[in-house]
C-alpha cells in the first residue's frame, strides 16, 4: 500500500509539474502572439492615422489654394468692372461716322423694351402689366393701367443705364462662374 501510494504520489506530482509547465509555456506563447498582434494593430492604426492626417493636410492645402484663387479672381473682376464702368460715359455719349465726324447718340428705348428687358432678367412679370424695379434693374415705376400705345412711348432709360446694368450683371455672372469653378477645383483636389 505504501508502495502504491508512493507510485501514485510520484505520478501525481510529475503530472502536475508537467501540466504546470505546459500551461506556463502555452500562456507564454499566447502572450507573445497577443503582443505581436497588438503591435501589428498599433502599427496599422498608426499608418491609417498618418494617411488620414496626410489626406486632411492635402485637403486643407487644396481649400486654401481654392480660396486664394477665388479671392484673386474676384479682385480681378472688381478691377475690370470699375474700368468698364469708367468707360461707359465715353462709349454712350457720341459716335463717329465713316468720315470720323462725331455725333451725339440718339438712342430711344421704349417702355415696352424696358419691360421686356426686366422680365427677361426676372425683375418683373412676363405679362407686362407692371415693371418691378429692383437693385440692378432698369425701369420705371410700376403702372397699373397701361395701354398698348404706352409700351411704344419713350422710356427715360438710356444706353448708359443699360450698359451699366449689363456691366453689373456681367460681373455677377463671372463671380458665380468663379465660385462654381472654384468649388469644382476644390472637389477635384479632394480626390486623391
């Protein structure tokens, strides 16, 4: 019995020792694998963050460049419009015939012309029942009852008025074009 107890005890301690050793080796191996995987995940996260940071930096650069280009274009448009506005008097007051003789400009715009012009710009109704005067628009005060003959009467609008309006409208159209083109350039710059 003592011999059997001794053999059992010896087997038990050896089995427990081997089991403990195997568990320690397995735990050590699992820890190494986990540490390696965590290191790889950390490196991958760092690479992703670095790529995102570079992309963000690129987007900020593109946005700043688009803004600078837009502001430069707007300033050019303002300068061009000022130059054109200063020339309005010169090109609307007189004209030269084939012999080089100057003549005063005698250009008459009818009330119907002004109504049509304003309607085309969306500044009045299309039916011609009245002319709405808006900022940048041409025209007379709205009239309630206008006969057909009234449409063919002279309007106080001159060539100068129309040219000034077209100059303002042209600048606004170019501003919008610059905005759209700047936005398209910005969007295109975002795509890597």
